[in-house]
């Protein structure tokens, strides 16, 4: 789960520093499927999720949905 939080922080930082967040586009949407298979190295887990990011000017909104997560911290 720490990797997931780190991933979200990295994505938000990259978007904030890119032209997308600086008003080049009115709005940009990003989406990521989250699963143990996407980890490096891959892990076996029933936990899945989805992260959605919307960039509008200098604002980033996000939604994080996690399913079947137990003892993640």
C-alpha cells in the first residue's frame, strides 16, 4: 500500500509540473487500474482499485477506490 500512496504522489507531482496543470488544456483526465499484478515485483492479493485524476488549470482533483483491502497500514 505504501507503493500505491507513493505512486499517487508521483503522478500528482508530474501532472502539477507538466504543461497540463499550467493551463495548456482546459481539463485533462487520467485513470489507473490498481492491482497486485501491476506492482514491481508483482504480488498476489485480492485488493484492487482505481485512481482517477482530473486536472483543471492549477487544481488537481482525485478519487481513489480500493476494494478488498485489509490491514493495509
